[in-house]
C-alpha cells in the first residue's frame, strides 16, 4: 500500500466478490474496466484525484471526498467502500496512540470492538494481536468490549507499518463494471419497468443504449429524455449512452387503419421489436432489453410474448419477467427515477376494451399483411439521436408547453377520465379525451389561450402540444390537479352561481 500526501481524503474501494472469484486474467480485465469507469466518473465531477490498486481493492485519493463518494456509490463492480479517517505510519505503537486520539470520544460510554485486516506479505503482528493491543488502549474510555454486536466498530487495513483507520463500511451497488459484457439496446418508455430493466442489465456489465418509440409527440419525448438522462447520469458511470427516438405516429395510424383492434397491442409491440432490432444491428448491440413482466398487461402473457418474439432477430432479454409491480416500483425508487416515471401515462394501451390475451404467430402475421412496413423503415431511418451526456436543460425544458400561471382570459379544457371529471373540475371546463378533442378542436377560437389540465399535467401536455401544432395558443398546467385544487377549492360548485 502507498501513501499519497497530495490529497486530504482517501476512500478504500472493495471489488465485488464475483470479480474476485474469476481467474487471474479475467479478474485483471474486470478490474481494469472498473478502474477506467471510476476515472471517467470522477473526471465528470471536475475534482482532483488519484487511484491506486492494491490487494484486490482500490484507493481513491482525492481533494473532494463528498463528490468522490457519490461517484463510488453508483459505480457497478464495487462491493463496499470506506472513507478513511486517517492513515498512520510507524507500526503498532503508532497505531495504538493514533486509535486513542481518533476514537476515545467516539467510544465514550459505548460498547466497541476493533477489527484488523492484514494486507501484503510483510506482517510483524497477527490481526488478533493488533486487535487486542489497540482495543486495550481504548478500553478505559468505553463502556466495554462487545465482539458480537458493538455500538462502535473500529476497523483498520494494515500493510507493513501503515494502518488505514475507518469506522464505516458502506455497501456498494455490486455487479460487474459496465462494459465487460458488450452492448445491449433497451426499449424504453419512461415508465417504471423499462428503466429498472435497463438498470439490471447495466449492473451485470452491459453497455446500454436506448430506443424510444414515441407514441405521443414532443412533450412525451422530453419526459422520456429527462428520465433517461437521470438514469444515465446516476448509473452509467464511465460510458456514453445514446437515446434513439423513433416517431411512431405514422406507424400507429397505419396499424389502426389496417389491422384488427383486438390485436393492436400485440402488433404494436411487434413493430417496436422490429424497430429495436434494426437499430441494434446498426449500432452493434447484441440483444434488445424490455421491461416486460409476465402477466402484467395483455401483451405480456406467455402466448402474446411468444407471438411478439417471432419478429426479433436478435436475443430479447427480460430481466423483470418474474417481478411484481411493487418490487419494480421499489427498485425505481432506489434508482432515483420513480417520481418521474409515475407521471408517464399509459400510451401503449391502444385498445382498452378487449385486447387479446392469446394469439398465434400465423394469425398475427396474416393480420399484418395489409400494413405498410415502409412507414416503420422510414421512421427508424429518421430517428433522432441524443448523446445522453451532451443532453442539457434546454433539451428537456418544457416551458413551451407547460404553464404555471393562468392567463386571465383562459379557456379551460379538462383531460381527466370522465369519472374523475364528475368528482371535481374547474367551473366551465369541458371534458375531452384524445379522440373527442381532435374532433372538437376545429370549433375552437384562436384568439384566446387554452389551459389544459389532468391529474399530473402529462396527458394534458400531449394534447396541448397537438393544439399548438394546429395553431392554437394552448398550454398544459404544470402543477396538475393537486395544485389546481388549491387555486380553485370550490371547483365545479361555482357552476351554480
């Protein structure tokens, strides 16, 4: 072990056990990937640092411990890590004196224990001997020694005359360093499932790019862009993921016009798979990844998954296939995308009445015969590509659609489900779903602003954007129903005035 005097802080990083179990050649390869990912991640924080390798672990010497710890906590391939309280040179006697100086106040009136890990071949004293000697120096300051469940655990990694003292051993994310398993392409919708699925592939060491089949316009695209940005910023340490945005508006119109409604969900997924597989081949991805969980929706029955798989010419990976929704949402909360994902409406549900839960490959292939697949090819060819680490606030800004203050002469449009509209709506607001709004829009005037609202401000954003494209001054209220109820506490009761 070495001592760097250039930096005031040191962090010990321990490799995930799966890496240490590999053959020496493979272990060195994995450790090199982790080393490179940490360097890239730390450089993004614009801090001074140095990384040293020793005995199956790493030391990060840095000028900014807080930022470095943040990077380490989200870098796959790390089992645990410890911020070092102090590095002591001089052998056992110096270690005993230092332990008293560092921890006498910490152990006051508490139970404690000392654990020593010896590293390297140069060992003057055994671990047990050092634990007894150092622990004995602290005994008069503490309540008593408790080797089973101490209130304070003091640890030190010792190599030769050097001791690295610490009290915290923080669990890392585990897994493998991103990059050691090749590249995958995740079909991302912005909901809980696809984000969590991507995270699990990243944890197993796969580089991840993303394809987004956009069913609802630019506002929806910005939502998915923001969620993907958060996922990549937090967890794709050391990589440069890309997001491919494919406009599916024409694909959906073609599907609706030329196929049986009961099969819309299955055919839509097949079209998404086709788009994903084509992009995967173009970028050298070896598999596509989906967030499908068995039985969660109509297209995710075994029968329909079998039918959908027919069009995939690269492997389809489903890391969440046996998960329940509660577990997926819990994982999204840990990942840090749950609050954004919960605002994404369910755009894939083209037929909410009686979608088929069973299908046969032959029947669906025949049902697709009337469709124009050139539309899908053109959509893939024209995909928008975002480098996620070049995405900035302007790319995800929603100021052109969202509004936080209500114009005095605004006309309200309610985009809630009818049952929620009956429970509460702003006085005078008309209630429209997507189809109704499209038919009614031509009767609207273009001399007044329209403010649309829905429970979270997301569905209304899509409708507002469509109205803007048609030449109307239309906005989605950013605060959603919760904020509007504060502004208009009486709601529809004002209708009676």
